[in-house]
C-alpha cells in the first residue's frame, strides 16, 4: 500500500467523523428529551445510515416532560390512565 492509499483512508475517516459525530450529538439530545438513554442512542448513531433512522425513531416518541405534565393534570382531575374517573360508579 502506498502513501496515497493511506491518505485517502484518512480523508474518508475524517469525512465520516465530520458527518456522524454531529448526528450522534443531535440524537443523544433528542433521546434525553424523550426520556431514553443518551449514551445508547449516541453510540448507535455512529453506525453508518443507522443514525438517520434512529433520529426518525426518536422523533416518534412523545416528550417525557409533556407526558409528566399530562399525568399530573390527570391526577389533579381524578382521572385514571384508562380514562375513567376515580369516583365514578
């Protein structure tokens, strides 16, 4: 193997890292907002093309903060998770 082959491999690696690291960081921040493991989704995002699919997968989940707020509202209203009122007979 010559020097030009090593140079092209380094160029490909740098290009790969410049593309995939921002995707991993973005997916990790989305995972945190969704209540999922930041480390898991961050590392899985490094896998070529898999990171793009993970972004769509993560976006499909509702935000954890919104779910928590809705749960608090339902508790205050006295409504169970199945939609029935606690005191209804």
